[in-house]
C-alpha cells in the first residue's frame, strides 16, 4: 500500500491567497490616504478572488493545512482591516463600535474553532458565516462608493445604510449562532467522557 504524496504549500490556491493578503494590506493603506477609487478597485479584486482559491484547491486536490488556516485568516484581515480603516473616515458612517463588533466576532469564532478542532471536533464554516462575509463585502463596497461620489444619491445612501447595519446585525447574530453551536459540541464532549 503506497502512501499518498503530501501536497506542497507552494501551489496556486496558496499563491492566490498570498496575493489577496497583499491586496488586503493595500486597501488598509489606501483608505486613510483617501484614495477611495483605488481602495474600491483593490477591494473588489480581493473579494472576488476569495472563492477562486478554495475552488481550485478542491478541484485539483491542492488542499493544505496551511491553506485551511491562511485563507480564513486573510478573509478576516481584509474585512476587519477595511472596517477599522473606515472608522477614521467621518463621512463613512462606520462607527468604532461596529468595527469592534466585527473584530470581536472574528476573534470569538476563531478561538472557538481552534479549541474544538484542536480537540478533534468539526467546526466548519456555516452558510450563515458565508452570507455574513458576502453582506460585509457588499457594505464595504457601498460605503466606498458613497465616499467616491461627491454628492451621493439618496438611494445610494439608503442602500449603504441598509447594507452596513444589516452586515453588523448578521455579524453579531452569526457570532451568537456559532457560540451556541460550540456550546452544544463542548457539552456533548463532556457527557461522552
């Protein structure tokens, strides 16, 4: 019986994730410099390539432990970094507590996932978590659009506010949902012993 050859971390999915990491840093630099058009372009490219690395890794059997950790880490950097950067822009509508809620949720879920998967359990991302990411990306894009347009139309302001508040609400709710799921897994583990 032959052992399967380990997958190298030097592959296309991890290269795409590395590029996305660089783009995430660029967004955090561009927003405070008020280069909102460039920040929007870079953010859209980074967000749209998010699905590509996972798809490629699964299709071509290039899933690695490094990629399983690095990919969600980069997702968190681009979302948290963008929200934090937008707090410094008075007209963005992003309050410090909103960025704190986003960062706090990510820290909580990452800690819970590490604890459960470290103990051999499964704590994969849920559809709620994926929709949360989509809504957060849409909110950041909408906020950047309102900053680009000199006099944003009323509909754009309303859509931006709905997306922003909706993304924060879903962020908080998904954190609660993950906490309940983690508590369920941990209580099952304690009764099994």
